[in-house]
């Protein structure tokens, strides 16, 4: 842990939009079906460009997106069987970043032994994950557990999110149940109350009581009838850098966060529901129903959130020192975890030059 003095709530509030990530976690970089066989796709984790390619055999590799020769972006190249081929002079690299072939190498000469940096990559929950930190730590860092994923009773909806804002602003939106006001026109939740809050070095756990009423709550299985008001307990766990929210046995949301850069964030969420209709009626149509639910219901919520998050970022950019007043202790706890995770990483990497610490001015 850092031996820097702990910062006050106000000091954290004034710096939270500038902090970098702790890269020693697995970050989601895309849905599995976006990574086609024999294709390469560029992704970015906190300003680090990475070329992720899937081989002819279906294996995934993640290399720094710059050719060893002259730095051309490898994602502009092609995939030949197990190798990625740079588009400029045709140098070929394997999944370990080793140069395996230079088409015009004079006879008797060997390829250079220097390698392209590689990143641990894995695929789970229909998501591709990359570990941008110290590769030696990757196997000891767990992905979030998603027990609903393989369970036939749960109806799964995949939810993509893209926000032009710092990841802390996006994470605050997920922890902030008091913004039900924003969604009132969509039959969102109302009368929220924070009933429990715990924080540890890498986690925040909050419980809120909320109320639901209306046809949407009934459709999503959150209310038995559309006319009555139902009180529910929502538990929200932020386990850096991802979320899971549960509403008893009724619904779960796993939100996986990708900080792309200081002002750009993505999310890959899996929502699980037990709809208010028998499963035999929805199971044969689950793919198309999930897409419809996303497009015509959930996206409307997310679009409202996106507008608020990006508005918050815009006023911050215009005047970063303007005082803001947060009163939700769950948000303050969240900020402290985000801040301290970054500090923890900085302390571990004290020997690294400051410009590699991925601060805003390096964007
Ligand atoms: S820049 Fe990649 S082969 Fe020359
Ligand atoms: Fe929202």
C-alpha cells in the first residue's frame, strides 16, 4: 500500500477526474463475436493501443498495436494461420510477439530476437478480456464470477455502453441509485434510500431500498402487478474495476468497465432477468427478445444516463476547479477506492517514469 497520507473527501473530489487506472486487473475489450477467425481488431485500454487477433484455429492473441520494424499499426495487417502480418513490409509475428519471417531477409540472416509486447488475453461470458498490467500477475487475478451465465432459468441481455467521459464519472452513475429522478418518464425506480454501506481496499458494497410500480416492472419480473407499489432491496458491489448489482432472486447486472482513455469509457454489461412469463414461452426466442429488450427498453435508460454523464464531463472540462457538492456517502466511498487503487499502482511502480503513469496530459 501507499505510504502517502490519506486524502480528505474534498481533495479526492478535486482530483478524481484526473486519476489513471490500476492496470493489474482484467479489462473487457469487446464481445466475443466481434473477434472473427483470421481477423485482427484494434482495442484500447487507457491509451494503450492493442491489436487483438483470432487465429485460424480460433485462438486469441493480444499484441501492442505497433510493428517491431517501423511501428505501423498491426491491426491494419492480416492474419495468416497463427501469425499476424504487418501490412507495410510483410514481417510476420507469432502470438508471443516474436518475428517469425521477413519476406526479403537475405539468405543466412536471422529475424531479430526483439519481441513485440504481448498481453494476457482470455475469453469468458461471451466477452474478450485483456490484462494490461504486469503479465506475471494475471493468473492470480480473477474475473468476476457470473453464476447466472450458464443457468437456464435466467434470461440474459447483453448491454453495450459508450461514454465520452472519465471512468470515475461513469462508475458514479452506476453506484448512484438517487438518479431515479432522471428515469421517471420510463417507469424507473423511485423513493430510494441508502440502507447499508461498506468499503474495503478494493470494494464498495451498498444496499438501497427502492420502489417500483407499473407495467415495465411487471414485465421485468420486479412487480407482481402493474398497479401496486413494490419495495425492493438493490445491492450494489463495486469490486474494482467492475460492478455487480442484484435485486434478490429477481435480477442481476454485471457491468464490466473499460477505461479507453481519460475522456472515453466503454462498458460491457450482462443483465439477467426472470421475466414475468413462463420460461418455455421466451426460451426459443431468447436472442431476438434480448435484442428487442435492449433496443426498445434498456437503451432508453442508458441514453439518458449517457447524456447526464457526458454533460457532467463537459462542465468539468470547462472548469475543473468548480466546486461540486456530493452528499451520497456511497459515491464518496467509490471515489476513495478508485483513487486508492491508482495510488496503489503508482506506489508499486514508483521506479517508472511519470509520463508512463497514464495521466491526462499524456493523452
Ligand atoms: S513497418 Fe511493419 S513490416 Fe515494416
Ligand atoms: Fe441510470
